C-alpha cells in the first residue's frame, strides 16, 4: 500500500516560516517525481514545487525565492521549506508522487493535505 502523509501545517504570521513534511511508505523515492501542490477555497489545485527522481528541482514563480523543496531518500520523506509567508499562501498543501513508468503511462499518488494559514 502506498501512503503519503503530510504534516507541519499551522497558523503563522505574515513573514513567518513553516516546514512541511511528507512521509512516504510503500514506494522507493528514487523512482518517483515528488511534488507539492496547494488549493485555496474556491480555487483550483495548483503546483507549487517539484523534485524529480534525479533530484532536479522546479519552483513555481509565485513562490520562487521563498519556498524550497528537498528530499531525504533514507527517511522516505519530502519537505517544503516556506519562508517569508504571505496571506495569499494560505491553502491546503498536498504531497504528490508520480511514477513515470513509460513516456505514455504514469501512476499518481496523493496525500490527504495539511492546512497552512497565514494571517495577522
């Protein structure tokens, strides 16, 4: 059974920091691209950052320079360090794993999400 469990969310003031964790079980992280997505009320789920199976990272413009994605293969965990948080960062943050089996077939897994609220 594949499971992704997010943690580390909470309430923080603007300008503050949080570190989100995604604990993975049932998968080998070396085979997966790992990503963080977020969804605010009334909005579509959007990509935040990705770390590939080859350890390349991609961060979306909205959070570039403030957020950093990283991975610990030994601990089977993926992290999202969030600095200089803004109210518009408020959302439920989801961990995602993608196994790219072939160029035309992939398998996706999702965590249950963790709430991040940025407010004075």
